[in-house]
């Protein structure tokens, strides 16, 4: 990976951004510390100079000018490396004693360089400087100054510390960010390799998950779920294609056989008409299968939601029961309907699709249950949920097959010798999902129990 690519990664950009913020914070704190510490040291030096002046002025007042001269001479000679400067002038303004000479007079505080005083310029450091101030005495004037070396050394120490701090604040985050960016890029490359392999047809490939539960792990999990769903869809498409071919093979074979028999044996117009009618029936079966597949696809794509409106499920299910009740009894089955809610129970949906939903389930019971079977319809409303239950005491569906019966063209009877396309429950599942409901197939002991839970809306 090239450097420009590496430093384009979010991890290192964040590291550098935090590093810049840290450097700015360090600079602000250093400036505050530098100014406050420098001011504190200057105040201490000023206080030290003023205290020395006051002590010497007291000597003059109490012991006379001559004793002051002796004390100043002693102080000037005893100061190590001339950390302080002294100069005493008499009333004529002439220098009488001190470790410097020819210092000009000035008002207030001033910083004096060691180079200005030849007598002490070879003592101490050449760049030494002094805070100095003149004081007026009774018989003359006195200059006292203190070396600023402690302030300079403190400032230099702070500056060196700042330089190292800034260096570490830049280098360490940059290295750490580079490491994070490199690690992230490796994982991104792994994700890219997985997607490239899937694009090349290796549907079984999955993105690696490190277990750190970070953003990349989350993305990898999302990709894997998408690939799992893609794999299921591809498997479903393959199975559907196989089932379509199998379902069309029989009607197309029967259609061809009838036409060939008619061509070889039919002797009259009536015989030809009978063969053509049978052929049309086979064609209608094929067309119905494809229309059902198309309708399921449209429903799964969301077609029908634009027609959604509040629907009274109590009234709708009652109408379905009224229509199919006589049909069920004519088939030799026992029918029972119990709708508990006394008030309307409202759901948001498409009335036509909901009617087809319940009709398909009831027709399945009529088609697959023997005479004497009990078929029942129930509607319960509790809290924010509405549950419609349609059950029978027929042969039921084995537990291992209950998830599969919602697949397109899936049939429990593998030989496919009996009429049916295997799309009834697929259409039911599509309508349930479109309405945001939940469907569950259970054991009625014996038979099948289909429970559908709808979200309730205000009446």
C-alpha cells in the first residue's frame, strides 16, 4: 500500500487530528506556565534587590556613610561569580565603591548586560544580565542588581521540555495511527478479497471477523448476513428453476402426447375438439402457475401498499367464513367459526390481499383433509395484537417441513402427481410479510394450526 493511501485512512487522520489538538493544548498550557513562572521569578528577584537596598540604606542611617562603604565593599567582594552588582556614589556623583563602574543613572528597573561592566565581564557567563535599580540615599546613591541567570535557565528548561513534548505528541500518535491504519487496511483488503471472490462465483466465501466488535467487525457481519441471504436466494432460485422445469414437464408432456394422439388417431371434428379442449386446460394450468409466481414477486416487491387502508379484520374474516362455510360442509368437513371481539378490530392493509390470504389457507385444508375433519377459524384481540387462527384436524405438516412449505413451488408430495403448484403458502407468506404480520405453523394435535398476528391500529 502506498504512503498516500495509508495517510488517507480515517485512523491515521484521526490520530494526526488528535495530535494537533494535543500540541495546541500543550502550547497553550506552556505559554501560561512560561509567563506565570517567569513573572514569579522576576518578582522574587525584584524583591531580593529591594531587600538588599533597604538593608544597605538602614546601614547608612544607623552607622553612617563610611560604614555603608565598608559593607558595600564587603558585599561586592563576597558575591560568588558576581551574582549581584553594587555601585555606591557619593554626593558628587562619583563612584566610591562597588564591583562595577561607570553605570549610567536611570529611573525604575532596567536590565543591564555583563558586557557593560569591564570589571566583571570575565566572571560568570558572558550573556549574564541583571535586574537593577537605583536608590537615593542621604549622602549619595546606590545601584543594586541581581543576576537573571535563574530565570534564563528555567526558561531554557521549559523550552527544551516543550520541544520534546511536541516531538512525542507528533511522533507517537503518527506511529500509532499508522499502525491502526495499516491494520484497518489489511482488514479492508480482506473484505475486498471476499467480495471479489463472491463476484467470481465463490458464494461460500465469508468476510473474516476478528472478534474486536469494532466498526469493521460490524461491517463484516453485515456483509456475511448479506452473503448468507444471497446464498439462500440463489439456492431458492435454483430449486425454483428445477421445480418449474419439473412442474412444466408433466403438463407439457401430456399436451404433446394428446396432440400426437389426435394427429395419429382422431377421425372426426369432435375428437379433435376434445383434444384441443384438454390441451387448453393444460395451457391454463401453466399460465396460472406463472401468474401466481408473478403475483408473489409483485407482492414481495411491495406492490399493493399504495392501496393500504384501515380494514376491519373482524368483518373481513366473518365474510370469508360465510363464503367458505357451505363449501367446507359440502366437502364432508366440519366447520366452526368463533370471532371473539365484539367491536371492530382494525388493521392497516389491502382488503383483497387479506381475503386471498385467508382463502388460500382454508382451501389448503379443503384440498388436503379427508372427510370428517374439523376445520375452525378463530379471531382474538389482546392489547396491540390481533391473532387470527385457522386450524384443522387433518394430516398436518411435519415439523421439519414447516419452514420449507413457504418456498415457491415446494410441495410435500415429491412425486408431484397430484394437482397443485406449491404456490399457495408462498403467496400467504408474501402477503403476511407485506402487512408486517407474523405467521407461525404449529401442531394442532392432530392436524395443522396456522396463527397470524397482525399489528393493531386505532379504530
